[in-house]
C-alpha cells in the first residue's frame, strides 16, 4: 500500500520481539500482536522488528509469519499453491537474485493499477462496484501466475556443449524482458478496458 506524504514523513517505528514471542512497540510503549502489525502495514506505517536479545533485524521473518497467519484464516487465502511451489523451487536457482526485484516491480504495478481502478470507481459510481471488476482481478492473478511460470526451475533444458552458463543466463534474462513487456501490454489493455467500462 502506498504511503501518504504524512506517513512517509513519520519516523520508522521500532518493535522489539522478546524470547516469549511478545512484540513491544517502542513508540507507544505497549505490547502488540501480529494483528496490530498487519493493521500497521495496511495503514502504510513503516516499522522494523528487532530481536530484543541479539538486536538482529527480523522484520522479514515477522512479515512472513503475518502472511502465514492470514493464509490460515478461512476464506482469506490469496497465494495459489502453484505459485508457492514455484517460489520454493527458486531458492538456490541461478535466477534467485532476480526474483525479489521482479516481485517488487510486479506488486508496485499491481498496486498502481489497483489505485487507478479505485479512483475510477469513486469517480463513476461512488461506493457501487462496477461490473467486470472481479474478472479484471482474476485476469491480473492469471498474468502474475504466467509471469512466475517463467521462473520454474524444473523445466527440462537441452544441454549444449557450445552454450556456457553465462549464455544461458543472458537468454533467460532476455526471455524475462520479453515476458515483462508482454505483461505490461496486457496491463495497459486491461486499464483501457476498465476505463471504458467505467
């Protein structure tokens, strides 16, 4: 979720996690829960979580824990099983370093498109949901899954003595670029469609 100028100017909140798994918000001097941190994320509040004993930054593992909790709630599941399998398969793959940047870029684009769709909704129909919005959401998820299928590490490749690992990496990056361009074209078409429907 994009931060407002006020949220961006607000100082980063420091949260400490103790051995008893309790989380302590140093800004408010109160103990909080994972649900509180989840709300802070939705509100665009920036925070960092440190292990109280070692001082290690454990923000990533706490955010992952929040996702696991959200996914376990009935009706809250958002991550497809195929996507999770592909993501797990990428650990240790030679493209692993590209994945974080790609996912950040894809989610930023998705967030931008979501903001545009909300603005169009508010301008045209107020609080009513325009027809076809569910379909656009399904199409967005399908595009993200197709994009992630590029990263599938178990696709059999023909080994060639003339091709070096560097050549293969360059070819994979070129394929990724082409797929990103194709996805951007699809997103542009979806934006045009949603504006026409509005």
